[in-house]
């Protein structure tokens, strides 16, 4: 009897607590019952949303696939419109040096040479300057000067290319002809790169114009990349007793090298496709010369100069094939850029974000 009656008081003591808990739950349910029912009604009327999700996924997929369609469409149009020249000259068109519209003999090698020569020289001039500007703005520049210098650097990218061309004609060409050219001939003429007649226009002048035009692009991107490096990297290197230059070289540039390579490649892409400014100062002569004072031609400038003058179908087809050559050179350069980035990043640990 005693054993059976002992649990009774325990159950009796727990019952008021459970009753209070149920009362609290019911009261909260009554208080929010109206809101919950309205939400349920809204969701039931709204539907599952599967149609909207599927539609959104389809639109995004179509947008991604449109990039491939556009590139293939451009390639198809270039190949189709240059079919006559491709049949006449074949792929040796890109290795042939002659360009004679009168006799119908065309070759794109001088234009490929001029494009690559001016672009590479522009990178050699612009990349050290861009790195110096980026390092100064991120590590050494006083806060008062940082805004104006950054604004002036980015302002260079907003200047139209025809303005650069006019500045090159009236300022840079006389400077190259009367001052810089004679100095380079006297000091480095033995290399063969600065020999021959110097009229102020030529590959070197076009390269300097291009270097000024791509300088703000490379500098701005490099500055943003360097600012993204955590300050802990700088503090860690300085804590080990490194100098300011060692901190920049080890703690900043080493961590930002992948992005810097990408910035340089973007500058190279701008240099390859630049037309107006280069056309005004390069001399526009389809020749291949070792001297940087010699006039030249680029793939973009020959199309801009001669497309309106192309009378025969073969002439027009050859110019469109020049556009195909520019398209292929761009693809090759971007492929090399990818390989360079891979060569830099293959030993680097994977990073999230």
C-alpha cells in the first residue's frame, strides 16, 4: 500500500506545472493565431515558386551561353566574309610580308609585327611606372595627396584616344625627332634598335602613346589589389625587422602578384586593340624593321585607314581577314595570360573568397 501510494504526490505536484505550460502555449497561440493564419493564407495563394525558380535559372543559363554564341558568331562572320582571301592566300596570309592592293597581293605579317612590337614596348614602359604609382599611393603617399593623385591617375583613362593622338602629333613627335631620338641614337645606336632616319613617327612613338594610355588601367587595378592585402601581412614582416622596401616586396607584392599579372594582361588587351591614337603617330607603313624609329602599321590601324578605300572584293576580304588575325592574336594573348597566371598560382595554396 505504501509503495503504490508514493508516486501519487509526485504526479500531483507536476500536474500544475504542465497545466501552466499548456496555458502559456495556448495563450501565445491565441495571440499570434491571426498572424500565422494570414501568413499561411498568403503562402497558399502565392504557390510553391517552382515556376519562378525554373524561369530564373533558364534566364541565367541563357545569359551565360550567350557569351559563347556571341564569340562563335563573331568568328563565323569573320571567316565567312574573309573566305575569298582565305581561298586565295590560305593561312600563309599571316606569314606573308607583301601588302600591294594594286596587284592584289596581300599579307598580314607586317601588321602582326607592328601590333605585337608596340604592345610589348608599351608594357615595358608602363608596368614599372604603374607599379611605382600603385606602391606610392598605397604605402608612402600622405593622406592629403592620396585623393588628388588617385584622381589624376584615373583621369588619364577618361581622355579620348584621339586627344592622345593630337597630343602625340604636336608634342611627342617633335620631342622624339629633335631631343629624344638623337640622344637614343648617340647612346644606343650600336644596338641597331635606334638607327636609321628619325622623323618622329614610328614604333617607339606609338609605344609611348600606348604606355600612357594603359598606365591608369594597370595602376588602378594594381592599387586596388595591393589595398586588398591584409595589414597583418605588413605588420608581420615589419615585426621581423624588415625595412619598408622589404615589407612591400615580401609582404605586399608577393601576395598581390596574381592580381598584378591580371592587371598587366588587361593593359595588354587595351594596347592590342587601340586604333586612333596609334594610327596618328605610327607612320602607317607596312614594313618590318629592327629600328624602333621606323614607321609601322598595326592590325587595327590598317583596318581604320583602308577599309573605306577598299574597292575590290579581294581587297575587302583581305581587310576582314586582318580583323580575323586581330581576333586570333587576342585569343592567343589571353591564352598565354592564362598560362602565366597558372604558372604563378600552381604552387600557391588555395584561398577562399
